[in-house]
């Protein structure tokens, strides 16, 4: 249930507030890793953005994979986002 609260913005706050992750630019896309803390692990998650025709388009990427450390999860989140960009390109915004 905790995962669903975080996913949909529920809960009363309080949890671990992570420092802002470094934004990675890849093929005109901006990738911001946003791993989701779940106990002692972190779920792979990232925001993918691209400016098109003066508008910023955004896609939230969340995967079932979990890793032990935040840093490892951030790296895996960026890697997975790059894979999605390579496979789908602008279609991720549809």
C-alpha cells in the first residue's frame, strides 16, 4: 500500500527526502532519476522530458526492479530511461 500512496501522492509526507538528482541530457531528452525508497531498497524510477514546439513534454518511468543503494538505483534509472528513449523516441509522450 505504501508504494501506491507514494505513486499517487498520498501519505502525510515525512519520509526520506532525497537530495535532487543530477539531470542527464540524452538525445535532446532530459532524464531525472527519481528512485522510490521502499524499505531498504529503491525502485527504478525517472522522469523523461523534452521541449517540443515551445512545450515541455514529460513521461514518468517506473519499473518493478529494485536495488539496494540510492546511487545504484539512480544509475539504473538513467540507463533504463536511455533504453526507453532508444526504443520509443518521441512516442513515449503519446
